[in-house]
C-alpha cells in the first residue's frame, strides 16, 4: 500500500468516531450521518495527496463534512430513502451518546433548527471551534457565524424550556 493511502487509513481510523458523532448531531440520524461521513471521506480520499499537505487537515475535513451535510438536504428524495425499517444495533459508544442526547432532548431541539444554525452549533460547541474557524469551515463571514449562533442558542433555549415546562409550540 502506498504511504499516502496508509496515511489516509490512519487518519480515518483515528477521526471516524468523532466525525460520525458530529454528523449525527447535525442531521439527527445515525444512518444519514454515516452516509454524510462516507461522502465527505470519499471527497477527501480523492484529493488526499493535496489534503494531507494542508496546514490543518482536521479543519479541512470538518469543512467538507459540513458542506456534505448542507448539500445532502439539496438532493432529491430518492437519495434519502431508507431501505430498511429498522437499523442494526449500535456500538456501545453510540448507545451511550444516544442515551445522553435522548435524555436531554437536545437532538429533538437540534432537529428543529435550520441546517446552517445546526451546523454552527456543532462546529462551535462539539468541535470547540472559534468564530473565525467556524466561518472558514462554513465559507461565511464571522458576523454570520455570530448571528447564526445567537439565533440558534435562543431557539434552543426556547425549545428546551417549552419541552421541560410541557408547553407546545
């Protein structure tokens, strides 16, 4: 196996769990998240010789992941059809994360946000990226990241307060 290919395999092995979690947090579905990660990593693999020389490979891959998430919503319904009724059992770490997300009702609230706001929250708070890093990953101005973050947090606050108080919006 060529060194570049081995480097790619090593990169994927070390980053895959976090990429899967990020995609799940953005789209709210493990199967769709896995599809998004697969498409993003396919894009990265095709250009790996160039990508691995990037100043920050992780930032590049996160940006590709976000763009694949946003692009996924633009595809036709046929690309998003599930072929099975029930997904196979998840790995233990997936169940643990799913339990935390379910227990806090965060996933439901995240799912009600517009895509870009959801992506901003995942990048800012799951990946702990700065405003500038998030802006670069999403190809937008830092002011847009700030306004999207503020709007998303405000909506999340309202949705979670409603959830716990029993109100319906």
